[in-house]
């Protein structure tokens, strides 16, 4: 069975025909060619497939695509404007907050959502918020530092 | 990293992202019994599923002419698809190729397999009993035809032991006779899994009798060789291309799914992509579970007179590189100590469990768990400070290891002292908080070999645009290989490393390298790249000297050009020099080898051309009411020699600490009659942000002018052992089995209470 849905994907309106049992992950990755959306655990534990659905980080492996109908979806491809990276991305580079970087898009998106909610999070709040994003390389200390840096950059920019 | 922007924008392409027009998707049918003879496989229903193109069984495989259906890096024991027998729950019984992944998976579920169950064995000691079922019948006249035989292995024919590695040094009987005290203990570690975030992914294409495979593998050349043997091809007709990996930690060492993808592509004549599901990852490769018994002879003044080791490495159903793991673990368990009399029997044993192979730390985590726990038990028995006891026995520069080789550039004591100082070792090693919580400190120090002998080659070239390109078969798995190799070339050529292009491994384009393992690449490949770059520098200087009519010695390389020292106006751009040479590009070749090897019956020889050295120190808090262990501070001090890139070096150390904490505290594959019960990230936990210690620190021990020492693994094995020692100190009882779960800690506390009561 298939169903038509309309989503706003990285600022662009997209009309898609999806299998009713397709996950949003499959649709974004295979259907829309967004290879930053990655599957690791397949059960909503690891955050590698996290995308923002109406600004909220969601495990796209658990969300059936038809349920995303009418939603605004942001992947890491939608964060940067041309060559201009999002402050969170810049901070990740500055701190070198990754090794293999497979988890990085999900981490960055979760961090963006966190900073939208809490512009000045403590390290404990960052760790708590990002606990659903796993990094097997163990770059966690650098990621914490990067998110703190990004928060500072974004607060300064909004002043 | 030179690829940082690609990484934060998600644009980097892993092997999982490879695709070709018209490609099919693969799925595997897996055994649900741990040991059985295949009676019948019914593929009819599977073939009816719309979109299914082929279902391949062992019988089909056998009927294909010219194919060698069984492979393995050290012992050829693993069929591409099960032939007569299945040997573990998860063994591949049939393969499906279909137009979509959904169709392939649906069809795989419809393949009906009938098996006559055979007795199964899961414990390595039981597997060595005369009555145990045999998994393989290794033949004495063809013990191994594998291709990676850089060392002799000793299968024990007619048993499940696929390698017995021995060390014989001195006379342990004499050593024990000279001891004031002899202690013995047995230690265990469970199987654990790598859990690389990116699963195994391979794409295979046949064109005009040539095979091309895109795969995230740490071993492009071994994989090429093995694929060539399976399909009866000269190696030149097999090409392995390696995109960057989303983590590996050893699980992508040696062929895993490439033979299966290639077989399906061979049968269907279409490109085939095979990506493992997470539950399949868990039964594809694991870290060896171990049982290690150590007997130690000690003098009252704190010297070690003798060490006797019996080690069992549970390699599961297929040997993979288990024979080598048993060897490296065999000398790893001796530890970095001066011991006159040593006897080690290290056995790699088949059981009906998923295969075990390479895993970050490569045998040393299990080795250190046993030997460094034993060092603390010994110190306690002698009433000595565990730091002081170790320092008395640690090998120093110019001393001889149990393999008979003399060690140079030795920094074990320095690493250990630094680690101890970092957690304030001189302070109280244990104190009670008064509410059932106890804090305590623990230490561990390790030595780890680097693959010896081995070889790395590299090419460095400059084209007419002046662009420098490094050709290397070192794979990028997050360690920053592209960046570090670019830096080493840049240093020699006086160009910014960000402008250097590093070609990803492609056996048709990049020169030979043993493999990206054993923390060898920055050193081995780094030296090959450096050599090639220096040769290129020489050539540029020669050409420029001729053009400028000056002596070579008067020239310098600067910003992509050669000029008379201090005279910018004289600069000739690299591109101009290439043009002047009338070549399209100038390319130079570099090669770096290390030499050695061990006698498998005595363990004497050269185990490693240089040594990875590290120490770990932790402070823990144990809640004695619940058994919960909290890490307050974890520190690792690692000998680096020379650091090439401080960022990537630090990330390796920090990552190793985190990895080690998972292994120390909770990672464990749990089997029920050979069936894995926790093949998912809900039941098998890996460290998250919330598992970080309150403090996590590290340091790199550097020496100007020293050799580069790889850092990819060294800190890891120190952590579980140091945590174990700290917990033992906290609770006054020894947990001899990893991981240190609250249940195990609580049981140890209660057992101790029983003894006292």
C-alpha cells in the first residue's frame, strides 16, 4: 500500500508517494537521497537517524513516513546555507568533535534543538539532552565542548 | 581533519552509501540451531516473492565450477554459504538477491531449512574435552592454505584447538622452586561486540570477468587476495575500493560480507549490495571470550621468579584471525615485566558461537584483565604498594622480554608513574564515605605489539597544476588517516596539508599495504609516505637547481614552490617544475617494512619491531549496598614517541578510555544455548554521555626525535584492568570476570562476607 504525503523538507515543499509501512528514515535516505540520515540500531536508541520534525529531534527509524505528512523536516543538509555552516557545525569542526563522524549529523541536529530550547545549557544539561545520541568512537568530551561553544557563539550572535 | 566539512555536513560517503544503477539487494538466511547437518533447504516460496532474482544455497555454490567455496585469513574453514553443516546460530545458510531490500528480506524469511541437530559446545574448556563435538576436521597435511600466513600456526589435529601458541623461556619449575610464595588465579572475559555505528556494507560488481568490490574494510589487500582465491582469479582481476568507514574497531578486518555479495553478483550478473542489519552485526564478529589461568612465583622482596599461563580464546565457529589473537594474547599476558622463567600455553578454540576476531586492543584487553589483576593480587599478598611492586618488576630500556627480544625506547615506568600521579596515587587508595559507599583507586600498565613483519608502500605525486596527491592504502575509519598522511607529506614538501589530496584505498590505484590494523598506520604508512615525499622533494630540488643554475643546497621549498633561499622572486612553482620535466606528473614511491616473527613452539624471536606502551589509572566509587560502580576519574598515559596531529591523537586516547569503560562495566554478549539473547542496542549497552566519568584525563608521553607510536588501541586495555583493581580495593574482594556489573560486585561482596562470617 502506498500513500501520498506532503512535507516541508529542508525548507522545500515536497510531495511524495510512500509505502504505508516505510519509515521516515527509508524515505529520506533512499527516496530523497539524504545520506546524512543513517541507521545504526533501528530501534530508536542511538540517534544516528535523528532528524528534526517540527523542530523536535525524532528517531526517523521509528516514525512511519505517512505520520510525517504535513510536517516540517530538517536534516543536517538543511542546516547550512550554501557554504555557510551552522554555528553548531562550526563548533564541531573547531573542537574536532568526531572521529568517524557517522553519528555527527544526528548529534548536530539534537544540539540545534537543545540550543533552541535552552540557549545556555550546563554541561550536565547537554549530556542529559544528548544521551539519546550514541558515539562509539567516544568523542563525547569534545562534543560537550563543541555544544557549549556553539551556545556561546549563538548567544553572542543574537545579542 | 582535512575532511571536517564533509563530515559535519553529512556529505561524506561511506560504503553504506555506495550504489550502482540496476543493483540488487542482498539478504541472508541464517541458522537457528547452533550445530546441525543441513537435511533440506526449500527455496520455492522465496523464489515466488516478486522481485526476487536468486536464492543461493551451499548446494548451488558447490555446483559452480572453478569456485573455492571455503575461505579464511589464517585457516580456510568458513564457507561462503553453509555447505553441509551449520556451526552457530547466525551461520549463513542461504543468500537472497532481489530488486528491493524488502523483497530480499521477505524472501529470506520464507526459505525453509531443515537441520538434523548435532551436539553443540560453547565453552572453550569443554570444547577441548575428548568427548566434545568437533567443529572442523583440520587435516595435518593441509593444516592451512590461507594467505595471511606471516607466522606458523599449530592446530591440534583431532581437537577443537585451531592454534596452540607456546612461550618457553627459562625453566618455570626452577622459578617456582625459587619463589617464597606461589599464587594462582583464573580470570574470565565475555564476548563483546564492536558496534561500529555504520554496519558492514559491500557492493559487488562483475564486468568482463573482473570483480570490483566497494567495501568498508580495514584489509583491502587481504580481501582482494581471498576474493581472487574464491573465484579462481588472478589478483589483478579483483579490485577492492574502500570508502571511509563509520567506525570499525576491528570488525571490518578480513572479509566479512564481501564474498557473499560477490557470489550473489556472480550468480545474478548484476551489481549486488549487502548491508547487515544490527542483529546480524552481533553474530558476524565478536571479541574473543577468554579463560586465563595464571600462576605466579614471588619472592618476599617483591620479585617475580616465574609465570605460568594457560589461556583459552573462544574463537567461535570459524577461526578468522583467532590463531593470531591467541598468539598476540599469549605474549601480551606475560606483561611488561622482567620474569626469568615463563611458560605460556595459549589455545585458540572452536565452539558453536559466532566467530571472534580482531577487536580494538587485539587480545591485550583480555590479557591485561588477567595479568594486571594478578599483579594487584600479588602486591596484596606481599603487602606491597601495587605501584611500587610494578615499578620493581617493569622492563627497562635494553632488557629482555619473554620472547628473547631486547626492548628499546621503553617507557612503561614513566607511563605508569604519570598515570598514578594523575589520580593522586600517593593519597589514600581507599576511603569509606560512611554510608556504604567506598572510594578506591586502581592502576594497570600494558604492552602491546604491532604487526611484525609487515610492509607499507605509498606514492606521492605532483601534477602540472602543482597539486600534491598521496596514494595510500591506509583506510580512513575515523582515526584521521587522510589528515595525518597529508600532514607527513606536507611537512616534506612545504605545502599546507589542507591542499593535499589523499586518494582513498583502491587496490587498482593505491600501492600495497598489509592492512590498517594494529595501530601501525601512522608509523608504518607514515614512514612510507614520508619517504616518497622526501624522494619527490629531492627530485623537485634537482630540477629546480638545473633550471635556476644553482646548487641544490641553496634551495628551499616554500608554499608549493622551490626558490633560492630567501629570494622569493626566484620561486618556481611545483607545476612549472613538472612541466619542465616534460612529464604529466612527478611521482615517487616509498616503502617501509618491519621485520621479525616468533617461533610458534617456543615463542622466541621478534614479536614486535616496536612496542605500544600505556598505563591507566582510575578512581571509583562503589556503592556496597547495590554493587554499583561509578567512575570518578579515569586517566590514561600513553607513549606516543612523536605526535603528528594532537587532535587525532587525543581523540584516540579519549575514545579508548570510553571504549574501555564499556568493556569494564557493562558490555557482554549473553548466550542461551548458543542463541544470542541481546543482539540489539536496547539490551546490549554501549557508553553514552551519561556513562562518562566525572573526570577523564590523559597524557601523551613524547620524546623529541623518537619514532611515531600508534595510539589507536593502547589506552583501551589499561582501563578494565585498572577499574577491576580499584573495585577489588574498594570491596576487599576480587571480581575475576568482566564486566563489573552490580550483580557481580554484590556477589563478590557477599562471598567475602561469608568468608569472614
